[in-house]
C-alpha cells in the first residue's frame, strides 16, 4: 500500500468541509471565494491532483475516479446554491412590486397658501367681523385715483418717474392701495367701512429690503364724529390679532397728503419688550403703518361733505408684516417662487 488511503481520506474530508461551506455561504459574494479555494486552478482539488501524480499507476486510477466524483459533486453544489440565490433575489423583487389594487390611491401632495395670502386672509376675517367690506381695485390706475383724488399735489415727489411706473397712455401701476379708498367712496358713499388688500408697484432698485412689487392693505372708515381714539382702537385690535398677543401702540406725527392729522404708528418691540435690541434699532419701538384722519379735501374730491362726515384711514405693508412675523431678512424670497422657501409656512 502506498499513499492512496491517506489521500482518499483527506479528499473525503475536503469534500465534506467544502460542501458545508457552500451551504453556509449567504450570498454570491460569499460563495465565490469558496469556489476559488476549492475548485480554482491552484485550489484544494488541484493540489490533490498534483499529489496523485506521485502514486503508483494502479492506485492512481482509483483516486482519480474519486477526485473526479468529488469535483463534480462540488461543482453541482455550487450551481444549486447559485440558483437558490437567484431565486431568492427574484422573490425579494416580487415582494417589493406587490401592489394591492383595492387600496385607495395615496392622494396628490397638497399645497398651501402663500404666507402673504395667509396673513391677508386673517386680517380680512377680522375686519369682516367688525363690519368692514373687502374691496378690490385695479392695478393699472388713473393718475386721478392714485394721486389727485388723494390730495397729492402735482409736484409731489411720489409722482416722480423714479417711484412710479408710468404707462404710455397716462395710466400708471398703482403705487399704493390708497386709490381703492377713492373707489370705495365713489361707489359706496358714507358711512363706509372698507379694507383693500392688494399688489402695488414702485420703480425701485431691488435689494434685500426693496421690491418693485409688494403687497399692502388699506383701510378706511367714514362716519359721523370719528376720532383718533377710534383709529387707535382698530389699529390695536388688528395688530394684537396679527401678532397673536397684546401690543402697545403709539402714534407719532407723520405726513401723508391724504390725512390730517397724519401719523406713523409704532408698536412696542415684541422682541425686547421695549428695552432696546437690534430689531428695534435700540429704540424700543417698531414702525408698523401710516394712518390718520381723512383729509377734508379727500372727502370733498369724492363728493362727501366734510362738514357732515369724517373718518380715519390706514395703510400697512403686508409684505413687511410677513417678514416681521417670520423674521425673514430678504424681501426677494417672498416672490422667488422657490418651493424650498414657501414650503416652510
Ligand atoms: N399710502 C401710504 C403708503 O403707501 C400708506 C398710508 C398712509 C395709507 C397713511 C393711508 C394713510 O391710508 O392714512 O405709504
């Protein structure tokens, strides 16, 4: 007897060990190294085949047969394992594609209102509950409604080409929502309670705090014996609703040709409570809007007798309000159409 029984033994051990490792592989990536180690050109079986060369010829044939059988068995085991992997991958893909046709559809993603529209609607709701009408006016206006009827003199700087987009036919893009006051007085007459939200245009160079197009909200109340106390009450009620907390207001003299007296209305800074901070530029107050008692000329120019009627008016920047409410530091974002911006509200 030569080496052949030993070789047969180690061949058997090698085969059963390799079969166990083939079974244990959990992916094609784990299987391939096993295949190379066992069946590769320099693998275990190749080694046995080499050693077999040293056997006497009569033993060699028997071992050779065993070797071939082992090789065949292992190759087959690897093929079977590969097929199992392919089957499992297909199964996993089909699981993923499984579809229940009886389920209701998931529904299209829902949009939402722009923050300017949201704040506009809040203010509209409040004033409607106080008996005000919500009026709309044209964006392309006459010089009469935008300026003359509002007691704005012909040489007033607001009429300048630098501020106003003049159209070829003498019309203009309204520079404020105040012309809707005039239309309200003309159409409805006194007593009158109205607000008018809308888009306005100024010939400005655009930067982080200036836009050529922005939104304002105008308000007007005409009745008998309207006073600054009424004005203050409505403004305080409105601003408390907008900022969702009690606000302190103050009036400073301000000049607008369509009101007399005219005011700038401030609220005590909501960030620092009046102590002074960067938002209020250390003053403790933040400017909110322009307002005043309607100038007698404005009433007269729209056919209302200032001896019998008077009123208050105000105008505020909706765009500015949104920027303050959400601490937005660049006005250009509001009309950028950038969904990454508008989805945040
Ligand atoms: N129209 C003014 C502007 O655009 C704002 C304004 C101020 C409106 C005072 C008013 C008012 O009704 O009384 O700056």
